C-alpha cells in the first residue's frame, strides 16, 4: 500500500509538472527571453546587416551613449513624463467623478456603466483613426463645434501644430482610459460600507465632507493601485501616438516607446532601439515595484 | 460572477423610508445626467459610424445625421480590407484556443499547489503584464527572422498570446480556487486521476470564467497593432489594424473607407459588450485588479 501511494504521489507530481510546463515554457520564451535579449542587443551593433551576416559585434555601452546623446532624448523624456502625468491625472479625475456618480443607484445605472466600457474595448488603432477625423483641422467636427460656440475663432491645428499635438494625444488617451478608471474605482467605492456614511451623516458629514473624511481614506488602497497600474500601462502606449501623429509634428509627440519603435523598425538600429526600451523598462520597473508592494497582500491570499 | 457587486444584500437594505421616497424623483434626473455623460463619451463612436456612411471623398464635411446613407465606403472597405478582416479573425480565434489550452491547466495547478514557488510564479505573471510590447517585438523580430516566423499566422498567434496568457491565468485561477475541493475529491475517490478530474469536472464548472477569459483573449488579439506592425514585412499576412494604419498614412484620401473599416473592426467589441455584458464586466474588474 505505501508503495502504491508513493507511486501515485510520483504520478501526481508528474501531472502537476505537465499542467504547469506549457505556461511556464511560454512565459520564459515570450517574456523572459525578450527581456534578456533586449539587454544583450542594447550592447551590440545590431543592425540590418546582422540579419545577413549573422554578426552583431559587442559595442559595450555605445548604444546607450547614442541614445542619451541624441537630440531627441531630452524631449522624449519630457514628453513621456507630460504624456503620462497628463493622461493619468485626466483619466483619474474624470473616472473618480463618474464612479462616484454611478454609485448612487438609479434606473439604468448598471446598463449605462457597462456601455461606458466601449471606448476601452475598441482596438486602439480604431480609436486613433476616429479621433484623427474628429481632430482634423479643416473639416473635423471638434473645430466646427468649438467655432459654432464661439470658443475659438480660427480652427485649431490639433495634430499638425507642435504646440498642441501632445495635448491632443493626451486628450485621446484620457478618453480611452476613463472606462478602466471608472470600473476599478467603482468597485472600490462599492466596498465602502454604507454604515460609515450613515454614521457620518449623523455627525454632519455629508457631501464634500463625507467625501474627504469617509470616501477618500477608505478608497486610498484602490486609488494607489489604479494610479500605479495606469502609469505602467500609459508609459508603454504606442498605438495611440503612432495612429494620431506618428511621433510628429516636428517630434512633438516623441516618447521613449515611440523612440524605441522608430530606432528599431524605422531606422533598423535595433541596438539603439533596445537601449531606449531598456530605459523604458527601468522606469516601468520602479512603478512595478511600487505596485507589487501595494498588491502583495492580494497576491498572498 | 463576483464582479457584480450590485447583489450585495447590505446595500439593498432600505435605509430610512422617508429618505428613499424623497430620492425617487431625483433618481430619474440622475438617469438623464447619466445618459448625457454616456452620450458625450460615446460621441466619437457615433461619429465614426456617421462618417462611414458619408459619400466617399477626402474631406470630412459630414452632416450630423447620415440621412442619405452611402454604402460606398463599406464597399471599398470590404474590397480592400476584406482579406485583412479574415486574417484578423483567424489569428484571434487561434489566440483564444492557444491561450486557453496553455493557461487553463496552469491556472488550475497554481490554485491547488501550496508552495512558496507558486507566489514566485504569480509574481512573474504580474510583472510579465507590465513589460512594454516594444521590448517583446524587438526580440521576437530577430528570433522570428531566424525561425522563418515573420509574416506568418502562427507567428502572430504566438506573439498575440502575450496579451492574453497572463490575464487568462490570473482570472481563471481566481475562479478555479473557489471550486469546493470536495467536488474534485469525490471524483478522485472514484479512481479518476488529476487530469481526468480536471477535464470532466473542473473545466465544465469553470465554464463562465473560461468564456470570460476567451472573450478577452479574442479582443486583445483582435486589437493588436504592435505585433502586426513589427512582425510582418509584406502584405501576405496583414491584420486589419495594420490595414487601418496604412490607410492613415500622412494624407487620408478616402475617409469613408477608413471609417467603414474602423466600424467593421469595432464589431467584435460592440457585439461582445451587448451580448456578453456580464462576462465583459466580470473580466474588466477581475483582470485589472488581480
């Protein structure tokens, strides 16, 4: 009997391995390998020639020197920061307002809330194409609307002027991100017990007072998660920028992610592209660590 | 599913009756305001549909209502992007099958085994979702070039699964952990091995979570643009997202065809949101927080 049990235990172990192996192998090949490969590529002269000759000589940190020394590096860093912060602040503020609004149950609230998810479910390139038509300087509906209200006199060159293009890209990213923020924040608001508000109302805490003293402190953990995840997801945005402006006009919407893409797949300087993407990974990593610390309890459970 | 918190009984408890009666009328006001918010948020989608029904041309002078709908844009879209739509469909369905096949067994085991290694694995999965796609594309381009996987449907399925597999593992695991162990043990006593019990008991019970995960895997793959852009170099295999991007170019010559393609590419999202609302809502909350 003990022998049989041990045999069964051995088989169980084998089955466990077989269940986990495909996913483990996939994660190693499609996440682990690319990260390692990027580090290696960033220290090699990896260009189109490499694909013919198979040779990618080691160049040490030369690609990083090229990346950091390029005239586009500082603007790309600044744009990445402005793009990320602007998008996150906008998404979060509007998302929290809408989530609070939907918390008051009213007829159709559940239906309206789920329809709100639509912008988030559409392919980003579809949203980019749609917004490009809306933001068109001469025949776009946004300029027509703003002019009919008398807010602007001259049509705004949303996507063709370096001074407003980044703002336009941020506005579209906010639009895409609102549903995600509403969904998570709404879930967080639902977790706050109604009794707290009832008790607060007795003490005179209603409206804004209730928000600052009851809602905000109780929502803090969810807020941190939303913000950190938002930053990590926004840092790597490519589809929206490529679809709207392609990094232009006059490099006004270049971010680290766009730089990495263009160095690798437009200039075919894979080494330099990898250097840019490693800088991007480092920044994401900082926020990933913050996220994991916040989320550790959720994982352990 | 757990993600619809409206069923929490505590919140349905009527508080003070006078207050709730007074609240009845303003609540319809809330509905009106809610519809207004939604109208503003969904206006771009309306505009996409409206613009797709305008006569073709390189200007966008569209009326607010497509009173005289012109289907020329759709004719062009299907002519030029029909093959690409089919390509996207094949790749997306492939991603669903591949992701579920790889992720579901792992999701189950990750919920069963008690070991500190499991936490390491979960941590790796969480982090993998944060790796920028361009990092993966950079490395895969070189590898695919050597393996002959560029411009191939299997190559894109494997790459698109990076959007789906971590998500599927986390969301399905969370569900499978809630299956009472006694149900599985009962089958084990009858002599079924883990694999048998998994196929005949765990998978059928987890139907809802598998559907949710599958729908999202489909949407992720259907929406993929980055891998379509970087891992194809010819027009042989071209997902529709890349088709739209090439339309956009520097100057758009035919807006109604672009917008018609955009509408056709939005159909999966719209259909899923209308028909599978509860699954989508469940996935949206479950996948993002966990």
